C-alpha cells in the first residue's frame, strides 16, 4: 500500500476570510486508501460562492469519503482541502466554524429532545443566552421542526431526524454547506421544502450536495460532478451532462403510417437532420426520431418540412434525455474502459 504525506495549499496560513476572494470550497488531488482499496483517487474540485454542486456517483464510488476529507472528518493520504481559504487540517477550528455539515445518516443524540440537541450544538458553536433561543427558532422554522422541538429524537420519523441534521448544519448560518443525502427519507412534500431552503440559501453560500436522486440535480444544483471508482468522470451543468446522450435535442414525431415513407425520406434528406430512427408503430401512426446535426434541431423546421408536403403530424416534441441515462452511460462506460485497460495490461 502506498502511503502519501498530506500536502498544503500555497500560503494557506496567511489567508483570512476577508481576503479569500477565491472558491469557498477547494479540494486538490485528494487520495484515500483503506488497505488495498483505493476509495478516492486524485479528486480535485472547487465550489464558488453562489454555486450548488451536485455530487453524484454509484454506491462505493467515494462520495462520502471525499466529503469527509473536505470537512475534516478524515485525513487524506495526500492532497488538501480548504474552507474559505483555511486548510481543514492545519486550521480545523477556523475552517469548521465556517462550515455546516450534514453527514451520512445525520447522527445525533437520540435521548435528547430536538430543542435540547440544537441548543447543545448552538453552545458548541459559541452562542449564549437569548442568541441560542433565536438560533434554534430560526433553524426550526426553516426546516419545519416546530411541531417536534420538545420530542426526543429517538421517537422522530426518519424524515424528521433528517431535518434535525439539516437544522444543526445551518444553525450558525455558515458560508459553506456540505450535505450528504439531505433529502434521504423525506416524503415528496418534505423534499420540496428542503430543496426550496437550499435554493433560498444558495445565493451567498457554496453548497455541496451528495445525492442519488438525479431529479434533485436539475431541481437545485447549478453544476454536477460525477465520480466513479474514486475519480471524477464528468463535471458540468445538468444541461452539459444531458448533451452526452445521443438523442438529447432530437425531435420526436408521430405521423400516419400511410405517409411515413414520405416523412422518412424528407427527414433523411434534410440538411439539419443528422439521422433518423423509427421507434415503433401503434394505432395507425409511426413514431420517428430526427437526430440533430450540429448545435441543435429546431422543431419548427421539422414541422415546416412535413407540412410543406401535406404530411399530417399527430405529435411533435423535443427530447431532452434523462439524467439517469447519462449517469448509467458515464459510469458504465468508465467501468468498461478500466476493465479493458486492465485486460490489456494483463495480456502485455
């Protein structure tokens, strides 16, 4: 097993919060192994103020391990992480004072009431007297915990326990939030509430959200990073990721079967169409997909082309693709590349 010595960011000790004009979260070449298992293999990322970064990957990809290193709960074998310019291991108290963390499972003291637990967290954060009450009330209102403030945490539903985890993370209004599956266990209404809270806080914070719920990326994230086997395999907006799907931006059309041959010929000859696929027929209609050439395909051009030849259109819409298709494509193709590379090395 290789052992690496953690390295420091340049001039980290001289950086102050006021001077930090760069990213609020920065990780550089993080590595972490457990025995013979490489959990994180050289991950680097930055998150600016106003960004909500969706952190995606299959189970075992290294998401939680990466987040634990960024928040100082695990020390990397090598690499470094900073919060508001402060190295998380060299200046842990200062860095963590600017950080709110919702860890996996949102652990807490189950015998405490919600109010007592949040009061305990407030004291740890340095608040006293009336300020503690104010912070508890504010966090409880934002997370919808008022009905269970005097109930012991062990008696709460999974959804409420998760919201207690979110409440303790935002209690001190930190500029940085790192949230591991913040909506896990919540019902649709509760998920909507937490997503709206994240969007409301996003303008003046840097936020990382680890999630398996891909619709969450489109709902609240300005950017997404996909990791697989401990390495980043994609980084971009939700729209950037969707463009990886071959049929993203394609135009789907349903035309009468008796005019389908004419429709197919027209679309195949059109300069703005890269290719045509037939997706099936039903109820006297053929479902056709016209693939975009270059920047995109304007559905108005497709409609005008068919209408000019008096071909009726029963249905026409733009396909966007789905993030779960992108996710599978990215992670399975990455696995296949690694397998092929490994087989090649074995046969060399």
